[in-house]
C-alpha cells in the first residue's frame, strides 16, 4: 500500500482539476446525451455522476466542518495529510482503478434527469464547502481531528483522510462519466 501525503496546494489543485474535468465533460453535449445511461440504464449518466458527487461532497464536507469547529485552534496546524493504513486502503478503494463497488446511500442517489449546467454548478459548490474546511489548515491538525462517516457511522476518519476520500471519489466518478461519453451506444445528439 503506497504512502499518501499531500499538502494544501496539491489538494486545492486536485479540486480545481476535477472542476475543469467536469466542465469539459459537459461541454458540447446536449441535455439528452448527458442524461443518457449506459448499460441499458444500469449505469449512471454524466449528470448522475456529477449529481452524486455534489451530494456526497456536501454531506462529507459538513461532517468535517462540524468536527473542525469543535476543536480549538492548534498552533501547529497541518503540514501535510497523513492517513493511517486503513485510511490509505479506503482512499485506494475510491480511486478509478479500484474494482470495488459500493451501494450509494439514498441521500446521495442522483436524480434520473438533471440540468447539466445546474448539476455542474452544484458540483463546484460542493467543492466550495470543502475549501471552507481547508481554510482551517493552519489552525488545526487535520491528522488528529476525527469525524464519523455520514454513510457508515461505525467508521471514523481523520479530516485529512476525509479530504483525500473526496478527491479520490471525484476522480472515480469523473472517470465513470468520461467512459459514458465514450460508450459505443452514446447518442449522437
């Protein structure tokens, strides 16, 4: 299992890259194309992938914001993320190349039909919430503050791990959305 450590600028760059990738995904396609579901409707459309990410990121970011707000300022702050072995493993399960599949909670199930521009804006807004968490980077140690997973309450992650889970999860579903547009049955217009 590789060691994972990222600084604040790398994390912010990954958020920006995800937003640019999402904008590129919807550019030039019709609403019908972006709502088309591959595998005879068994897989998510581009809009559904973005909607799912927006919902998930919002809930995860709120849980992390609450955890950070409960801690007093720490002079040391965070220098880099340092997930433990379980956090590194879990992050790896979120990456696009992982074969692991997870059932999405009802609260983050995407709408069947979405407005591409509105969905893209919701996705960007979900990163705004995560940036609010990152605003506390120099005030508290994200490697020590834990929060309960909003989707599996038995799991507790550090805020550092939660941030990296969001970025890996973004990459996973952006790749899924990209593959949708490359499908041989993708509609012409």
